[in-house]
């Protein structure tokens, strides 16, 4: 690509819109492709085995490169940054990156919210240092309360207690409100829906149920394995009546529901049965510096090359703005319209590389 061909005068505002008039608001940054679990829906062990080749360190963006790019995204309208992986707590010195990003502000002087998604295995020992570095909040993945279910889903021998300790440490450190994400797969862990709901009622922790998605091409996704959000809510409502809540903001991915007795809140993320592409405001920066405009994308824009070739902020900003301006992704809606699996056969980037 001729990077300089895009080096033209352009006025960027907080209302940078894509081809479908969706604003750029959220940036997700994958800081590593490594993970200490082998979850069946993300990095199944039979594919990501001991011979799996991770990206060499030289191909990962440095913290300084991430900070510089993040600053450009903020100038283009980004107000929330979420660090993902792989498992982001495996990236050595992650607190240093958080410190750099937490200092960033919008042109109006408003601090940018810095969040992180983790599997929780290392969270107990890192929660306080993450908070001290400036992390705003944390989301923890947990797909079951019994060791048998959790270890089967995570492809590991890690005990559920380890993750629960991490959640408790995050709350103690003030990384809240803490959210817990549970991916629900038919025949694997749907029997844990109600136990999970019971466990986190009255806790102040927001539990969110995620429909099993066809991210990447290695998780063996089938429509028959999806437990629809409606079924999840119905299972809970049998014991604990629910009332729907308004979203916190436009483009929020989770539908919000509260317990009628005031015991807290749950959410459902239904990208399979109730696609929300029309409100998606997210862009993803992969571990190696490629920019992806959709979780289900197959190709990304290389920002690392012009960055390391010494291009200025103007060129990089225009590359990002041009990429977003041409964005027309609506994979989940197209998959839904195709009644299931047809669209899912397209080659897509793996979740461990792009982040959730």
C-alpha cells in the first residue's frame, strides 16, 4: 500500500462514521496470542497443542507502539479501550502499558476508560497492581462452577476456586463493577446456567451469558450447539423473575435484565440469534498490529509496517480513518439472515489472535 497516498488534509471529529453510519467509539487491543488455558470455543487443545507456534516477540507491538496508536484512535473518537488476548495478564509488564494508556485523555480532557478481559487464572496476584496502574474495570471469563465443567470447557486442570479468588481480589482492589462472562454451549455447560445465576445473585457482580459464536475456524461451531439467549433467560426466570433494563449507552452489546427481587443484574450477548451489527462501534487491534473492523473478519489492515517505517501521525491517522470509513461489516446479521451455518464457513481470524 502507498501509505502516503492517504496523507491529505482531513478534519477528524468525534463523529467519525463508517459506511453504515456507525461511530468509532471502542478500541480492543490484543496484547498477546498466548494463553494458559485451552478453551474449546477459542483455542481447542487438539489444534493449539504443545507444537503450536506463537508469534515471535519481534512481531508483537511494543508498549510504546500500542500507546502511540491508541493516542491516534482517541483523536478519532475512541472513548473506551479494552485489553485482551490471548490472556493479557501473560504479557510481561502489562501494568506499564496500563499506566501509559491511563494517562491518555480526550481533547476535552476526559480520561479514557481502560478495561481488561481475563480468564482470571493470574488475577488474584495481579488485581491490586492493575488497579494501582490505572485499570478501570475487569471482566472475567468463567464457564461453569463445577470443576468438571470448568476444566472440560477450559481444556485445563485449573480449579474453579482459582478464578473465584481472582474475582474476589478484583472486587477488593476496586476494579468494578466486576463482570463475569459465561459462554454457553449446548451439551457442554448449559446445565450450569442456573447455578451460575444463583452464585452471583446478591454479589454485586454482573453475570453475562454469551451465545456460542463461530469466531475463527477451529472451534467446530454448529448452530445446533447454540443455546439461544431467550432460552437462557427463560431458565433463570423460572426461579427468579426478570425485568428488562435500558442499555447504559448506544451500542452496548449485552441486553440487560434485573432480578425482580432486586438481587442484581444479568445480561445476555446474543450475536447469533439477535445480531447487533447495526450498532457496533468497535475496532480491534491484533497482537501483530493489524487492524480488524469486525470480530468475524478475515483480513486486517497492517499498521505495524508503516509505524516501523517511520510514518508520521498524520499518515497513520488517515489510514485508520480511511479503514473505518470504508467499513461495512455486518457478519452476524448476514449469518442470521442465512439461517445459520452458511456464512460461518468463511475463513476468519482466530479469537486468540484478535481478542474477544
